[in-house]
C-alpha cells in the first residue's frame, strides 16, 4: 500500500517556486493519468474496499463534495499509514499521493504503487521535489491527496497544520476538499507496528474550500492569507473529528467500567440452563443424559481458568465473549442428535458469525448479545420441553 511521505511538507516547501522548472522533473515527475493502468487501479480499489469493509467496517460520507473533473486537493488528517488507501478506495477518481522513492525499488511494492498511481519522491530534497510534483499533478487536472500535518497524528487528534496545502491552492487555484478520517487511529495506533481488525472507520468528505480569484490576486504573497486557508481546512476536519474522539472516550469509559453485573448474567446462562436440566431430571419430567452436563462442566472449567489466571489478551477476551454461544451450539446439537446433519453445519456457521461480530463489530455485537443470547437460551428451555 502507498505510504505518505511524512516530511513532504517541511519548511523548505514554502520556499519552492510557483512555476515549474524548465528542465522538468526527472526523479519526481508523476506519470500522466493515461499511463497508470486503470483496470488494475479499479481492481485494487475494489479489493481494498472489500477488505476494509469486512475487517474495519469502513463508512464513507460526502463523496458528492469531490468535483467529478478538474484539479482537486484532498486534505485529510493523518492518523495511520492506511490513510492513502482508505481515501483511494472511497472515490471513483484516481487520487495521487507522494511516496518514498526507495519503496519503488521493491518489485512487488513497485507494482502496487504504480497501480495506486503514487508518485516517487526523493527524500534528499523532499520540500522542492514533492511540491513541484504536486503542482504537476494539479496542473494536469488530476486529484492530489495531501496530509497537511506533515506526519501522523498523535492519539487521533490533529497536530498543527503546515501551510503547504494553502500554497498549493494559491498557486494552482484548485479547490481544497477537507476529509475527516475517524476511527483509524484505533486500528493502527502510532505505538504499534502493524494494524489490527476493528472499526468502524469513517471517511467524511466536506464541502470544498474555493479561493476567490480576486482575493487570490490581491493577497498572493500574504502570509496571513495562507494561515486563513489552513485554519479553514483544520476547522472543517475538526468539525467531525473532535466530537467523534469525545464520543470514543465516553464509550471507552463505559466499556472498561468494572463490575458489570449484567454481563455476568449473560455468562451465567449456561449454568442456569444446567439447573433447568437438573430440575427436569429430578421431577422425572424428562430423562436428561449426563453427556449434556459435559458442555457445562467444560464451560465452568474455562470460566475458572479465565478468572484465576491473570493472562489476558484480545484472543482470550474474544473467546470469553463467544463461549456461551459455543455451549449453546453444543446443547442444541445434543438435544437434536444432529452432529452429522445440516443442523450442525448451520450452527457452526452461526458460531463463526458470532465470532466475526465479536472481533470486527464489537460495539454492535455487545448490544446484539444482550438481547439475543438470553432469548436463545429461553428458546432452548422451551425446546427441551416439546422435543420427544
């Protein structure tokens, strides 16, 4: 996947000339749109979107704010290295980003970079090279993506923006479409080496910021004008980003709160059902084989190990969430004597779905589990009465 160049907007970027160099751009020159394989780009975009949808619940809003043609600057916050492909898979138009030229020396990465339409940048002169490459893209009436922070964000909130995005708009006259990337910092925190599943990730495009031609003519060299443009971009991004970060913090406080009795009631459902089976046996209403209790005994052993052994990670917590479903499936198969029938396959598919929801859609799963799990065990109680 393409990687944005964190130093693409350093101080030397502001000193770049507003005109293209006469000798061209031998190292940083972007390939024209016609030279980028469109079929491969569309295939890669579709594959990326499917992966993000399946594992990260990507949600895209406001795509209509991006003009269908002409030069456009996409300016987004930069929480992770996944941001370029997240933006690319959200649009039909091809988005050009800058990438470290050494990545193009790796054959597989080079192919992916070309398909994505990224532009190699020589980091020995990142300011001038990257700025001139961006101007070339916009003058070719293409879409250019930039992260005005100049580096990845810390803990989701934005770092101060550099003025390179304003300079690009002032030189080329291209409109700026601010983008809020929400939730990605939880998928790939700055402190981690690799991304992890989870979500949702929200990509929100905001209305374009267009520069008035008369004001641009009169204030082209006005530094305060640059700052005004940057402030507008930051304000538009934070309009959705900051409330989302506050909501995340509130949710984290709720989810991490100790002593959640209702969760213990859910995890105790297999034990309640075993008491029901004992009652059926005691009153001779129905003979219950002792093999039924093997499922509950195994579950009790797991619960004891979970509570007594202080080793915790996301896989152990995930198993803790789906364990009552595993016991439920085992009891259903035992009641119907259908270990070798289609009922078993259907139950296994349902269990896989629960595990997927618990891993990749945990917030939805948490609400779903509170209602559906008790109803499922209640249906099992009724089923134990009516089955011959």
